[in-house]
C-alpha cells in the first residue's frame, strides 16, 4: 500500500498563481530600479551643472 505524505503537492493553479505573482513583482522591481537610475542621473547632472559663484 502506498503511503501519502502529510502535504499534497501544489496544484498547477497554485503554481501558476505563484509564478504570476513573482513575474509581477519582478516587473515592479525592474521599473523601480530604472526609475532610481534615472533619478540618480538627474541629480548628478544638476550637481555638475550648478553654477559656481564668482565675485
């Protein structure tokens, strides 16, 4: 007689939902990284273009 484990294997729907959730999180994180890179570049360009005070 075959003995079953305590937990059943996850269904395909559960695995698909988890994969979709991970894809969405990955996409959000990629967008956040791209935004932060653009923001850092903008800050760098503003700092380097700051006028120097001459008297």
